[in-house]
C-alpha cells in the first residue's frame, strides 16, 4: 500500500474503490464537508447510523477517516489499515491520515464538520492531552476555529452514564463550535471495544 501517507502533511483516500494520495495543499484534492473519524475496529451499526444521520442533518455526504497514529494507541501498520478499510462499502470515501488529534485533522480538512461522540469532545477539552496545559488546549481550539471546523456531537457514555453535549462542562470556545444531536434522534450504546470483547 505505497499510496498511504508517510508524513502528517499527506493523506490518502479510497473513493469509489480507487486510491489517491494528496498533499494537503493540492488544488485538485476533494474537500469533504463532513468527516467521521474513528478506529473502526470493527465498523459497526452505530458508525453507520451516525454517518446516515449526519448526512441528513448537514445535507452533505459523510466521509470516514482513519488515522494511522493515535494518541492513546499503537500506530497501525499498512496491513491493518487495509483490513479496516475493507469493512467499508466501495461507495464510501475513506481517508487515511497521520493526524491523531483534531487540531491536526482541522489542518487537513478545513471548513469541515467532524462527527464525534460526547466522549471524544470531552477528550478534546481535557488539558491532559496537551501536556497538562490549559493554555495549549485553548490555543488548539482557537486554531481549529480559524480553520472553520465544527463538531456535530452525538450522545455517548461518559464516566459510566449516557451524556449529550448539553450535559458536558466544556470550554465556551469549544462549545461554540458544537451542534448537539439529541438523544431522541440518536442513541446506540454498542461500541467497538464491546464487540471485540464479545468476539474474543
């Protein structure tokens, strides 16, 4: 899979079954308007429902993104990337990046809506992911804002209970970037971790 990105400034996409690799500044690169990032290990019905509902709410197609690097997990090798991408339909656009944080994702996907769970938004706000610095966290949120990126936030379990965006205590600058999907429109408690545990 020689087309996979080798640096944080590259990205690849499989669209309609064909692979392309781009530099972020490539004028010919398609610009997705809505992106659902995830590990997709495995892809499950919750992911599908988030993508479908997100497309309805935003009135644009939803692309998927897998980062080969992750702040909490080991990097993915090309064979593992290939295995995860094969779960998607040929018609799906699946982006491969080396952008583990939403700050880095915002640089690759400016002007995009990111579809995220409440658990993910909490991590974006957590200074622990910025070497304990609230100032660094605030700078990251400011840069995401400058890239004109926003978040469509789906309810998820946070600290053992189901939480929606309105239940969370977030920095006001981050809250302003977020749009809530209420529980009455989406609630799927299945997770990839649960599925792997059952399969194991």
